[in-house]
């Protein structure tokens, strides 16, 4: 419930997508897990019985989508009290407190497991782990309210159910572990609470096990795997021979998570926030003396080794754009900003005469860690072969390398060479359709692409991603579609000696060489018309914030589905092209806002003024089709008319927290326009990027480009930038 945005005017839920992501991720990493769904903040006044029933219906609908796949996966060992193994009719929300603080659980005396027929086709479908309960809890005393009651009865109810589920789970899992294993577990638990830092050397761990009679190496490995799976300890299972760090055993996973949190989150010092990892995702090891000042320095390298083994970070010798230090830096992919490479790092299309080939890998579900693992694997694979420092963002990896390449099937008649050949490579993650584009540029682009596809498949073959299905086999991506970022990427089909892409009106290439050389592709050079960004105060000023992918909203999917985030729910900032009198949304994805309340506090009045301007110009429905350059489908135009009212309603939800928003509604239109004009040179671009977790992209901001218009600079889409060039 904490993820809901509820008010007297709105009952829009924003929690299902994030819970779905976590359940899919848990299943991918630990398919035998048990999960319990807990809705917090159930004591909010607006969460009445009707709203709570609506929330449960949303979750029930989500569970129905994966029920068949779940029953197929656990066909040999179903759980009688699992929501997904049971028939849907058993899942009824109940409440002992007049409709609030409800719960859903399977009564042990009312279980109905029916026979399931094996369906091989469902093996690759998305799946959840066992789900054993759904509970609504609040955090205040006397909730739900009652006479002469002070305790929180929702928490008490939840704890009682949790104890029952825990006991049943523990009794059903590993019912007869050896006595020595239990003794070792108890000894480690006592050390966990006795030590200031719950961490010991591996040699000490071996010594403790030996004193309890566990002397065999195989037996110790087995008990260690068991304790790790039970969440009792964390161990770097494969010690790297390249690392000088001592091997350690962490006795408390929660303590380790807290140490990671100290690195990747802000630390407030007075009026300022201190970040130990910079805005490029880089940690200088010297910062650990401050971040981990409560841990003995001799363990710093060991903990980093554990994080490397857990694929949280990796070491490197240099980072793109001037990171200092050699062998003293670590890259945390989860802290990388979102963004595209600049034109200097990767121009949208190859130069005339340069070859490029691209594969599109489409997945049914992409865990958040997958692209991080691609970055780590590529770094290890190409160690010593990269020409210069690679460029990392959360959704892009760009590098140049010298490699020896074997000819592909199309180049089998080409004589092989022993020399290393220079190529440019880009891995591009497309969040909105769960796909990865792999690009290769150079004289043997198609041959290198085969190797890159194999490397991506090796990451996919990791046991962690066993259940991550490929939606369709890799296919050669159409160059025309690649230039239209955000649209569907078409696949080239061979027809005789020609190649055809069926997307849109069809894209055609006469031969294999024409396809690699991008012959016939419009190579309009946008870099000649855009303005050099010299001032931090030069920033896109027309943007709106909208909810993402919520069933109760009617905003067209064209905007709300395309967001640079794994999460399907929440709020995203969408940029508008500022072409005079033709403002419109752009095709590229929006940017998910992590802290929407802070964002509205900073930019709320400006957002309200942008809305007033759009309403004055006729509303979004009239603005989009009036644009002579871009084509918009009729279905988009029909639904776009509701966006203005939705945004107004959304901003009204924040007026209680930020009274200054109501003042904007009462100010004159002339005052609002004057404030918008001033905002064009008052919004700090780098601060705006920080809110969006966005990388610096050189002469652009996403898919907006700065161009001169009169005495000012406006941010417009590529088509309008080229239109302005033609007019001048």
C-alpha cells in the first residue's frame, strides 16, 4: 500500500508492477523460495474497504496470469497452502476488523489440489515462487481502532500467521539435517552476536568446523552450501587467484546488506549529502575508510571480493572520461546513470563506407541484474583487448577493441587473417520491450557479431537465468528501424539475394553488402544543426510527469509504457519537443522518477505552468496531430485528449503537501508565461539529470537537441531540428 498514490480525487494504484518484478526475480534466483505479500500503511484514512478490495483484485489478477506456469513448474511437489497451486476460488480476502487490515490465506482444512496435466509448452513462461499469504498492516497504535485497545492488532495478526507459515516451512525443508551441521550453525550464531563485526577468516571457520567433527573438505562444502541457502552466512564460494584479499565468512547477510547500503546510498553530513560512489558508478577504494569506518581495514578488500563474487561490482583499470587511479577503482553497475552515448562515442549511423551489423535479442523477462552481468562478463572477456576506456551507462556499453575474428557463414570464402582488426561495439538495453541490441562496426562487423551473440548467450546460460526465456531467436536488425529508437525493431529476412524488413511499409536492401553498408538509409547529420551546450542553465524546460502503466488510468500506452526502468509502476518524466506552436511528446522513453515527492517539491510549480500552457494551446490532443512533421495514429489522438485532465488531477494530489502549487492555478496566464520563459535559463541541467539518474550525453538531452531559434535556444526533436535547418 505504501506504493499507492491515493487521494480524495484519485484511487490510482502503483504497486503491482514492482511486486511482479520482485517475484519474477526471486523465482529466477531461488525457485524453491516461499513468499508472503505484505501491504503496509493500511492505516491511511483513504484506504477503506472498497479500496482495499480493489487492491487485492489487482493482485489476484496478477496471480492468475502466472498460475498455469507455476502449477506446471511445481507439478511434482505442489504446496497445499500456496496461492498459485490452489484453485482461484479459495483465495478470498477476509477481515476481522470491519473490512480493514484484511488478509488472504489458505485454510489447512479447506485445501483443494487438483490433478494437473503436463504441458511442455509452458516451461518457458514467466513464473512466481510459492506464495503463502497476503496481509494488510498499519504502523500506528490502536489499529484497527477498537474500544480499550492500544496494541496494533494488524501486526499481531500478521505475526501469528508468520509463525505458523515459518514452522510449516522449516519442518518441510531439510527435516533431518545432521546433528553436527546444527551445532555448527548454533556456534556461528553465537559468534554473530558476540563479535562487533560478524565476519571471520575462512581458516577460523574451518577450525570451528573441525572442532565439531567436520573434517572432510566435501562435507564442509556441503554444510557451507546448506548454511548459505538458509541465509545463515555469505561466502565467496570461488576465491579468485588474482585477488590478494583474505577469504572471509560473513556471519550475517543483513549486516553485509547494510554495508552495501552504506556505499550505494547517500550519507547526510549537516546540510549536504555525501556520495561514496560518483555519478559514473565509480567507487574509489580510498573512500572505504570513511564509508566503512566501523570495520577493520584488513577486511575491506575481502568484503569487496565478496561483492565481486555476488556480481555487485567489478574492478577495472580505467573508466571513460577521466577517472583517476589504476587498480584502485570499482564499478557498480547498479549506480550507473541512464543515457545514450554521445555522438563522439557512437554516432547513430555508420560513416559512409563503414560496415555495421546488429542483432536484436528479445526476452520474455529480463531480471534487473542481467545487463549488469553482461557488462561484467564483457569486461573480463576483453581484458587487454580494448583500445581505450569503455563507456558505461545503465542501459549502454560502448567500447573499441582489437580482436582476431573468424569468418562467419557469409564471409566463409574471405581469406582469414592473423592480424587483429579494430572494431567498435555497442550493447544497448531496451527496457520497454525486454530486448538487447548488439551492434558491431568495422570491416568484419558481421563476423564479430556472431562472437558477441555467443558471449551474450554465455551470460544467459548462467544458472541464475535458467528460467529467463528467449522470446524469439536472434535476428539481424533492420538499419532503418534502429534509427527510430523506441519503435519496434524489425528483423531482416533473406529473399534470394535481397533482404526485406516487414515493419512499417517495408525496408529493402538489394544485397548483403548493401545491408552492411546501410545503403539507402537516410544519413541526415543532426550534429551540424545543433547548438553547443556551454551553460548548465541550458536545459529542456517543457516536460510533464505521468503515472506508468496503471490499469485505472487512461493515458495512452504510447507514453506510459516506454520508460527507462525495469519497474512497470511509478511515475515518469516525459519530455516535449519545444518547436513553436507544435509542442508534442517525443518517441523516446520517459525517465522514471525514484522520489516523486522530492521531484514535485522542486519542479511542481513549473509543471503546473507547463500544463496551463498546453491547455491554452488547445490540449495535448490538438497539439499532436497539428504537427506537420510527425505522424501519429488515430488511436493515439483519440486517447490523448484525456492526458490534460489526468495531469491536472495528478498535480492536485500534491497540493496538501505543497500549497505553493495552488498559487500557480490562481496566477494570470501572462505571469505563468513569463515564469516559463525565465525557466528556460533557470533550470540547472545537471541537477535535472541527477533527478532522472541520467548520464551526460554531450550535445543532446535524450532525443531532444538544442538549436538556435531567434536569440534563444530551444530543445526540439530530430525532425524539427532538420526542419529548422531547411527553413534557414
